[in-house]
């Protein structure tokens, strides 16, 4: 995101909410672009990330009320009461995660943002609309194996936290591009026929059988605009990157029927 993007349309005290705030790298850009940030609500499932990020932001922005919410943003969450009065809420969701939801889920999810933020809300959404299969496959199956390690981490996570016994060496990372659905599909392919215990239950896998781990939709701009419109958001401005692959969408909440 370019730091030249300014959201200072008029002087309004904002509460910013960031679902999946992570390390908060982009948060600083947002807070600098806002005219009068009153409070900031990072939401994350990772307590460690959340606490670390909140402490750092409190030190960097002494006047800002930072109110971390530990929870799953796909579920109903209650926003904390703020000390600082604010006139409008801005929901910040920059990381293109919207492409990881099936389109109907994405619509419900975007609508929930509106409910979370209340009336007169704004949404700043980042989305990847690169539809060039070859360049996407170079990213999702990179020569350094970064995405492969990210994908295999799904099995490591299941082993660690869900009593599974996957042997990571017996799986290969695979990424395919589906131009019709405009999505990357990530898979882990079993090298051999095997039975894996997951939470005490046997899971049978044939040799060459894929486990689908992730879909990453690269919605064309008109598809994304429609997703926004049908979930209660009207596009106010679009900020494309110079190559027109990534876009930041600034939308305002409309009255929902
Ligand atoms: C890839 S990071 C994105 C960080 C940041 N928003 C950005 O765009 O740079 C994703 C973050 O979302 C969090 N996360 C993933 N799924 C979540 C969920 N369902 N509810 C809350 N947090 C979630 C992860 O813990 C992680 O910190």
C-alpha cells in the first residue's frame, strides 16, 4: 500500500477495527493516514500477536486507545466500549484474505463487518485481482519453497494442536490455477497409500490423493464490486497498484434491507 493514500476526506474522529491484525505492519500506515484516530481495535485469534502488537502501538501512539479483542472474526464478536468518543468506525481488512472465502461466505462476512461497525461505517479492503495464471503459480509454488512450507504447516498445526500424526515428508505441496473460478487451489498430495490418525480417528489416503488446504480467489474488480454491493457496501474510491493487480477498496456502508 502506498503511504501517499490519504483518507483525510474531512475531519472525523474514527474508531478503526482490524480483523486479523497480525503483526500490525499495515496498521501504522492506516493510523498515519487517519486524521483523528480515537481508538483502534485489533482482533486476532493469536493472543501472543495481539498482546505484543497492542503494547507496541500504545507506546508509539500515546493518545490512541488500543482495545485488543481476542477471538475468531468469523464468529459474532462484541466490540469493547471505548472511552474516547468517535463519530465513525472504519473496518480495515487489507491483506487480500477476502479471497480465501467462498463467494457466498465472503458476502456474509462482509455484511458482518457492517454489523460490527454500525451505521455510517467505512471499509478499507485490500484484494488481489491478478488473473495471470503463470505469475500466480510462480508465487504459489515458488522456487524457494516458501509457500510449500506455509502449506505443510497446516499438517504441523494439526499434529501439534489436534492430536494428528501426519508425516510431513510424505506429502508434496501442489498449487493449481482455475481460470474459470478465478482461483488458486492449494493441495497437499500424499506420496503413498497411508492411514493417518487424526484425533484418534483413522483417515485413509490413496497414493497421489490430494488434501485441499486452501482456495484463493482472485476476484475481478467487477466481481468484487458486486460482492461489496450485495453485502451492504457502496464503493467510494478504488486505489489500484501501478500494475492493476492489487486494489484497495474504500466503501461506505449502505442501508441494508
Ligand atoms: C496474514 S496475517 C494478516 C495481518 C495483517 N492484517 C496484514 O494484512 O498484514 C493474518 C492474521 O489473521 C489472524 N487470523 C486468521 N484467521 C483468523 C480468525 N478467524 N479470527 C481472528 N484472527 C484470525 C492470524 O492469527 C494472523 O495474525
